[in-house]
């Protein structure tokens, strides 16, 4: 909110505090225990779950105080008055919510569902507010009283710890985000873009033109999260923000990720680095496609193969034997179940079949092999631009390939160990592998805010030719063949499955290209790379290629 709204906010808070001063002052003192206060009696303290009568009485008292705007009294009916009171004060204060009506439903044990209808009024503008929430009544640990178990979501289901409610002029004008061709992008049509569009609005609203509206919003503790608008009292004039996204590819990505739970996908244009699509299908709102940090499995072999080629250790048609097992500093590595060993395999053959043991044996440094603990790290950073502080336009993780010794050096080479990636990183890796140039991915033009994109050396034409051909072979006759079937054009891919502690099933990873589109996907506990992530990538490439 802007300065003009802050003066009204202070006055709103003061009014609410005065309104509850008499009774509330006593309860603030008595609630310092964080357990709803002292009972002030020597009667025997109750134990066990609250009874039905207690649930009804406590929720009724809490609702009554909340409706009246008596924040102190309502807070005293919770088991954490100190945390509850500021948010309850804000509700009738800086949020300017009035005429509150709360209608409880039939309790389910100690949980009471309820609906709220109210009015948001600010500077002569009013709009209705309606939503549903619930509270749970618990036994106070120190007092034995029946108390509302305090959670911010009691006040509104979208509130989390550290959030508050504010009504006033929006921090930024509304943004009409459009794709590369001017097609309007909305969170209703493209659900995965909800958090992305909110962030873009917060970051670039003042650079996209337009005028701010007046709204009731959730102000998050983290400034980078941006406000979440709940009710618009007066619409602002939207500024237009052009993104690099493609509406067609985004639509395909949205549909593709819904096929498997906990899935994420990113598509980029290798010739420019522009992000064409980003989609997540998860139980939370986390943008794992851009911010995830997980072991990428055998998709990492693209970088490892480049390391081997650039350091003269191996070549596409050179030997890369694939034994049943390979031991590295007391740790034994195996291949996927059912893989036939091949002592006469070339690097291309071991790559397209995703043979772990071949890469573990080749990564070992000897007098004739110049590789060290830092070799993979150097390749990842200096050739592929990973770990280079990417500035995509929103929050993102730019990959990590640390220099590791011991068994982790070998594990890193096959995408396990300490390597951390997300689909954005792996789509970029594929883009670099097939063009030879690292072009840092981005969602909005760097000219918008003069940010500096990361740079890296890239790859030689000889390395590119070998990587691209090995990925083509993988897509047409290797582990990615089934997923990439019936895709025309110039295609290539790499599969990956990553073992994660505590999981019965591996994470599924897949990255591929079709003409001037590169995409990568990850499905947590999705199995082999071609099982879940593969079909997602193929569907996106089909739309974009």
C-alpha cells in the first residue's frame, strides 16, 4: 500500500484497540502464558479433549468477540493470544472489514466449520466479502481451559504465519500479462501461472504502466512473495507486461503435468533462452519447475558426457564399457534392473542405454585421465552456466554441481550424490548441448529492469555434434524411444531416474528437444524417466516444435 493508505491504517488500528481497552487490558496481562491466560481460580484443572459443550461455548465466545471487533477478547479465547491479537486487530483495522456475520456449521468433533460474510469499506467504496473457514478447540496446556487452537487460517483460509490483511491502494497497478504474441495470460486459464503472475505483478507493476486499484489483500511476510488480492474495491488501469511465454506451449504444459501428481515442466527456446512454458501440478503452490532442488538422475549424463569429451577422456564412438557393477572408493554402483552388460560398448551406446557403470568408470582420474574432483563442477559452471546467479525475472534456483570427493564424485556423475537441479536447469542444459551456447533462461526481457543475465563459455562445435547425436540416438533407439515415438522433426532426449532416501519409487526425470524447443520435466516418485516425465516432455515438444 502507498503512503496515503498508511495514515488510515494507523487510525483504524487505534480505533479497534480503544474499542476493546477495558476488558482487553486484563486479558492481555493474563494471556502472557500463550495458553489463553490464567483461570484465576484454584479449581481442579480439566484434562482430556474438550467436551461438545465446551467446543460450542468456546467457539461461540470467540465468534461473538470477533464479530464485534473486540480483538483482545477474541484473542484471549485462543491458545496463543499474543500471535492472534495483531491479526484480529488488523481485520477490523487496516483491513477495514465491517458488518461481520459468522455462521457456524455442525461441529465435527472438536472442529467447527463456519462461513463468514462481511463488507470491506474504504474511502467511500464497499464490496462484499464471503468465505469459509474452520477452527479447532483444544485443551489449554497450562490452564485446562477450552481454547481455540490459533492458526492464521482461522481468520481467512489463505492466511499463513506472518501474513496480515490490508485494504487500500494496491502496491502495484494491475498487470495484463501477455505471451510473446500478445495473447493475454490469466491464472484462470493457466492455473500454474498463478504464483508466477502474482510475482511478476509485484516486481514489474510499476514498470508496465497503468494505475493501481483499491483492494483487500493478504500482505505476506516475505516481500518477494507479493500481495495476494482478495477483493477489488476499485479496478486500476492495467499495465501490459509482455512475457516470453507461448500460450500454445503453456496450454500443452498445463495439460501435460496433470497426468501425474507432483510433476513440473519447463520449455525454453534454445536459440534465445526465452522460457516458453512453466507448469506445476502439485499439492502446494511451490514453483518446483523453477525453484526445485533435487537430484536429476541420469539426465546429468549430458554434462558428464561433455566433461569426458572436452577433457579428451572419451568420444562418442570411443570405448565406454558397461559392466554389471563398478566400484568407486568402496562404493559399488549398479545399473537399472534388466540392463544387459556390454564390455564393448561405445560412449554413445552407454549414453543411449543410460549405463551407470560406464560413466562411473570413466570419471575416475588416472595418469592418462586428467579428471579431478572439480572437473564436473567446472564443466557445469563454465560451459553450461549452472550456479551462475540466474536472473530469470522471478525467483529461481540455477543448479548446483559441487566439487565432491569420495563416493559422491562418482555419484555426481550419474546425477545422484550432491547434484541438485530442477526442470528449468535441465531444459537449459539441453539447450546448451544442442546449440553450443549458454543463453540464460528468462521470462521477461532484461531490458525491463536492466538486469544482467549470466554468461558462460559454452561448448565447442565438436562436443555439440557428439552430444546432439547421442541424444538423437537415445530418442530414436534408446531409453527415450517410447516417450518420443511419433514426434517428427529433429528430436533428441535423455532419461533419468533418481533414487531418494525414504522413497520406495525413484523420481522420474526427462529432458529432450524438438527443433528449436527444449523441455525438461520431473515427477516425484514417478519411476523411470520414460514412465512419467517422458510423456510430459513429449506432449510439450509436440505443441512447441
